[in-house]
């Protein structure tokens, strides 16, 4: 974990309430896809945990949803403004278990952390299928970005207004060797029941400190109590108590 001052380079809307922010700064503490950052905002007591969408040696990209006072403040920020951010939090995804044809499944704001993961898996020569689930057509984002790198991208919408009608589990009629996922718990639970391989699931949870000190995001697993922010947010399918 490292505290870094980042400079905002871009902050744009992707949908009505989902935004993309690109920042420049020291990203050396980030060790892999699936990790998150914790952002300090003026007049807000707790930092805001946001998953990492993409990064390189000196650039960090996050995608966030405006759902409260803190994230609403973020939507108003402009290029040149500074943010104090804790970087390199969480365990991230383990790539070595993927097999030759992994499937990446994201729901809503669980989509962003799969983007860097997709890049890394493709760099290893894997055949990657991506399934992205949304409620309706106007909530869809990052479809083209995933299509630029993945072998196949499937979009599902609950109301059927775009792509496959239904949930991400309705698009599993594909061949895959392993599952990587991030999204709301009901989606992850349904996905776990519907898939025939092991996988890694990133849990979404409210956090206090973000680095394991407050124990506020503890959860029960098959291996005992674990902290989602420190021991996770990524857990192997078989250890999660659904």
C-alpha cells in the first residue's frame, strides 16, 4: 500500500451516472488486476474504494458510479485537480489458474476490473470470452474497449433492450476453462451455481479503512473469517459461503 498524489487528466461521463477518470501518478504499488484504490475527498470522513480499470507505469484509470455525496463530488472534478489516493489495495486476480479459454463475467460497476485482466490474459495467449451484464441498453459501457482485445464479447440486458435478454447466466452457452467475475453478490451466487469450473469472484462490500485494520468488511468463508479489503476482494469460488 502506498499513499500517492495523483493529477486528474480526464474525467468524463460514460453513461448517465457512470464516469471514467484517468489520472497520472506513481502506480508502482499496483501489483495486478482486481486490486482497488481508496480515494480521499475533502469534507468526507471515509475514503472511497474504487476498483482499478487499467494502469501502466504512470497512469491510472478508474470507472465509478455516482451513488452518493462522495462520488457526486468526483463527477465535478476537472483536469489538473489533485487527489490523495491509497494505491495497491487488495489481492487481485491470479492469472495462472485460467486455463486456455477463461470467461470474464462482469455486472454493472463490476465490469471495470475485468478490463486490465482481459489485457493480461490476452498477452499470455489465452482465448478470452467476456460477458457483461446490465439492466438496460443505456447503461452499457466499455463494450467497444473489450471488443478491441477479447476474442468474443457478449452483452446481456435484463430488459432485453440490447444484446442477450436476461442475466449473465443466460449467456453461458460457450466453452470455457475458468471463470473470473466481479459484480453484485446475487449475480456472483447465481454464476457460481450455473458454472461447471472453478473461478475467482471479486466481492463488492462497503469498507471503512480499506486495508484490514478496522475489520468492518469481514465475511465468513469456508476457511474462516476473512477481510474483503485485505484478504480479498478476490476469493476462489470454493471458499465462498453462498
